[in-house]
C-alpha cells in the first residue's frame, strides 16, 4: 500500500523512520512519508507546572517548531489538533498531576504534513512506552478540480486541490478520532475519502508494528552482545 514520492493516486508514499536516536527525550522518532519529514520528541510522564496541573489526569502538551520563522496561526492549529488527538488516545488517568510533552520539529513539508506529524507522534509515544487507550494513524487526501481523490498528496497536489482532508483513525475499530477538512466537498465525496483513507490506515498500523519489532529485535541483540546489532 506504499509507493515512492511520485506515487499512484490511490497509494501511500513510502514510509521510513528512525527511533530512539536522541539522548534526552524519553522517546523520539524521525518519520519520512515520501519526502515529507518530521521529528518528534516525547518527554514524560514527568513533572508539570503548577498552573497546568490536573488532579485526575496527566496534562498533554504539544509544541510545534516550524522549519523557519515564528509560529503563526497554521502552526498553532497543528498544535491544538495534535494535542486534542492525543488527549483522547493517551491513558492520562494513569498519571495524574504530571505532564506528557511532545515537541514536533518540521524537517521538510512535501505534502500531507499534518498526517506525518500525527503519525510521527504516535511512534515517538510508543518509543517512550507511554500507555495509550489505542494507537492512531492519520491519512490525508485531496479532491482535485475534476473530482478525483488523491491519497497522501504531495505539496503541488495540495496547492491546486479543491479540498484537503486529514482523517485520524484508532487501531481497534478504525473509528474516526479526528477530522481536519478545508475547502469544498459534497457528502458523497467525503464518504469516498473516508473509505479510501480508512483502508490506507491499515498499512500505517502495520508500519508501526514492523518498526517497533525491528527496534526491539535490535535491542535484544545488543543485550546478547551480538556484534552485528
């Protein structure tokens, strides 16, 4: 279900990631979706400032850092949407009066960047062993001026699109956790986009599983003193 950056319109671009490359965070990942790339570092559960402390659950904080320049309205929207998504997905009740913080760094925006940030965040939370109710996978698509749906669009396709949509699904029942939509679309077009993105989310959950399996296998080889690890 994955292809290169010059991808078929019904397929995801190729995904690759690096896990646990930083020393200070509790978990981190650098995720490539085609040429689009984001790095996410997770800190916590840990101490929280008193003015943000919640008595019955952990506080989820998201900081987004753009490639260049000060954050604007678009960047603040990304922070809010990702924060709301993971407030739903993380088992915050396990860690009252604490904080789970995600720092997202834009590396390259070549399209479907919001989906890349959400998926990179999920991998970083897995790397940090943060307890979650469910995993989430985000898939973006666009509707062009001819009514065609393009899955996982690149930047050029996004700029000429009539509408852009990003769906976030859970891994248990493939239910919608979050939707972000811009532009004009009809209900039947929305339903077609939903069906395509839901089907594509399966490949992302498979990618999570394989990525974590590779990391755990490498860690076990290191513990055993395998010189090839």
